């Protein structure tokens, strides 16, 4: 379940800021943020050993039908490497690992979330976005568990739920009602005007795709963030905003910067290809 309040139930138009979406979400939460019903007992028998092993997926047939997997690094820029991001041991896959990550956050991070959430080296980050992205835990499950914790400051709980529900669903709303959400056509008029005004600004260093991929830019903090992304498949949300904005400085124009940003994020981040990313 991607959202708690379905995007089409919350509003029928694009909301331009959290302030306009928040009251609409809050009015509907009593209807949608309810406890999960118990799962019915499984009645169909599991195939027995006597019936033989279940068939394995035929990957060659799938590739033959739909074509080979695309190179996720194409389009990042000339000279981009094709090295794959390493698996992130900090993010073990599956529902059990997702619930363990949630339990750890509830025990050690939630109480200070209001004060520490924007500190990349702080302990308050939930680190749940990969699990939410792959459906290994639902936003509704997380919200219900947060609300059930006793003794947590109200400000900390509300700050987390604001990000989990309102801000997350604002991104869903944007993509739902913006067909060209991943192109410069989605830029608001003020952004288009600002970009046009500064298009002729000096750009002392136009980074290649290989420099970006391999974290060899002139900016040590950016390189550190990129190395974290390469090594773990994750980057703190506050840091990722700096990381993304910096690409404009090293690209010939905004369209190139956006393409590079999407290419790097969607191919390297475990929560890439997600509206929140």
C-alpha cells in the first residue's frame, strides 16, 4: 500500500504546497488510518513434495520477449561508467528486516526526530524509505506503530508523521497530476524565469558523467555524498537535496542537470524510481 489516504481520494487537483494538502489529508485520516484486519487462514494446500518442485522463472525467455535489461547509467553523461552500485548490507531485504528497522527507529530515533531529522550524521533518521519503496512495509503500518509508542514527545511524533504522510503524499499528488513530472516542462514559472536569467552565468567546471559517477568533482562534500550513495544505496534526504542542486552548477543547462540527477538517483539509490526520490 503506497499511501494511507489514496491520492485520488485526497484531492482531484495538483496541490502546490503541503499547506493546501495537509487539511485534506487530515480530514480523511480517521477513515483510512485504521487497524489492519486479521489475515484469513490459508485454506489451499501447499504443493507437496510428491507433485515435484515448483518451476523456476525462465529469465532467458523473459529477456527474449521484453528485451535485455537497459543500462541504468546511460544518459548520465559522456564517459559514464557501468559499474553497479554495491549491495548495501545495512539494508537487508524483506518484511522481517523492515520491521526490525522500524523497531530500532521507534526505540532510538523517534524521540529526537523533531530536532535531529535534518542532521545527516544524526541518529534520528528512520532509514525506512527503501522498504517503503519495495513494499516490504507499508506507510500505514509505520504510522500505526508510531502512534502506539508511549512517552514520545508529541512534537517528535508529529514531525515524523508530517514527513511520512503529508510530505510523502504531496509528492504522489505532484506526479499524479503532472504528466511531465520528470522533465523541465514541470518547472514552475518562477523557476523557468530564474533559470533563464542565469543560463549565461559562468560555469567554471562542466563535469563529465564519469566524474559524477566516480565522485571526482571539485566539491569534497558532494563527493562524500556520492560515495555514500555508491557504497550503501542510500543518502540522507537533507543531504540529497544539496547533492541534486549542485548538479546544475556542473551542467550546461537545467535539462542536462535534471537528466543526470534522475539517472544517478534512480539507478544508484535503493529508493530510486520513487516519487519521493
